[in-house]
């Protein structure tokens, strides 16, 4: 299983990963019920806005920019008041920070066992480990376009049996038509039994693509997939450090394996660096977090870039960044970063940072 577990109910619906927020909010929350948003950046803010649209009450547990969710802060928040759901983001795409979902979920289950643990894994699933059953996750959502390696257009959400019971035992109507789990559940169950069923038109070409992508991942084996992402991430970050670059993440152990959010070095700006990288055939993303948007850029290293190193995606990226920095006037030893990357790819033991 891509989500490591067997008891959850998958939903595969046409839409972006953002539809997953709607799916969680409208089905698991009733008007006036409280959601605790463990906020690590841009997408936590968006999830909070989505919950408010369905008349949920949002309590924001704000982390400093570049920091992961603090377990002690979560524990204190849970002891202060009761929540229907807790919202966690496994990897914050805006900062490159990875949260320890296993630890955070265990805290929720210990203090408020009736609370539903929900996880946004758009920039994590199929690359960062998620033990759905063992960690006690109740809803996990993602989009098709990142580590799954499928074109954009599918929302995938897995709900626990506990979450499904919450949907079925509501006292108020679900405030959505398209995202209503009660509409989709019999469709998903019929599909699993290879029976025809209809609620809304499925994105059939993307679903076929999802099948091919999942088969590729499972043929490799998810432990190997996780390890390859870890190894690629560590090696790429080592190459960046060798060029004098640093991360937005305030603690390296919380830096994501799927992408790196990298600060512009002194004297270099987005306008001076990214176009120089682009002309070398590499498109990188600028900053996204509103508080530091112009101070950093982002590099993805997930999916085929990690599981199929023969494509040499990261080699091309490192050479482009190095060349652009040199063109910007930075004193960098040409070829050193690539040597560091290659040595790290061959030298890091698997699971070395876990």
C-alpha cells in the first residue's frame, strides 16, 4: 500500500489536492465544531480558510517560520480545549519543513482519543513514510501530481473506519454536494468490486495513470522508495551546503525529503538568480511563504527524480544552480557541488537521518 495500511477507505476524485481540504472539512466537521490547525506555513493557512468556509471553528497553533510542529505546544493545546479534528501537514511545501506525524498523532490519541487526526500529504505521500493504521491516522489526503508522479487532476483521500462512522453519525447535513463522502462511498466500494457505478464523471485517463504510477512504486517496494527519497534529499542538500547555501528549515532533522527550500545567499536575489538557472534548462520555484517570499527558492526532488537516478535530474539541477551562482559573482569551486552529491549518493547509509 502507498499509504502503509489496509483498513482505510480510499476515495479517488477528480480535482486538485486542495479538494482534499474540502473533503475533510465538510465531511468530518459540523458547523461550530473546532479544528486545531497545526500551522507551519502557507498551506496550513489555506486549510484553515477552507474549514471556516464550512462554518467550522479554527484554532491556530502557529509555529515560527521554518520550524516543525512542537510536540509540547500540541500537548498543551489539546489539554486546554477539546477538538473534533486536528489538522497536520506532513511536509509544508512553502518552507520545506517535515513534521513528525507519528509523534504528533500519538499525542492526539493519548490526550483526546476521540479526536480525528487528519493529514495533508500533498508534498509527502509516496515519498515520506506514513503508517496509516499503526499511527492512528483518520484522514490522509494528497494530489496526484507530486511524488505519485501522475499529472495534476486527482484528489486522493483515505479515511479510517472511525472517520467514516463520524460521517454517518452526523447531526447536520454535509455542506457540499460534490465533496460529500456519502455520495462517493458507494461509488468507491462498487469500483473495488469491479462494478459499474456513477455519481460524477471520473477522470479516467488520470486514474489509469495513477494505476501505472502506483504499480511502479509497489514494484520497487515502498521501503526502497522512502529510502531513495531520503538519500537523494541528503545528497542534494549536502551539495547545496558545499555551495554556501542554507535552508529555510530551522532544524536539519525536520527538513523534508521531497523538496528543499533554499535561502538566497547574500547579494543574490530571485530576479538575479532564477532566470540564470532557467536559461540552463532548469525551472525552479520561487518562495511562497508570505513572510519570507522573496528570500528563498524551492527545489523538488521527488518521484522519478528520486526513484530513478539514472535520469540524472538532480545532477542537471546542481550544475544549473552552481553555474548561475558563479555568474552572479559568487566564489564557488566549479564542480565541487556535483562531486559532493555523487559521493553522498554512494556514501549515505539508508535511513541515516531517521
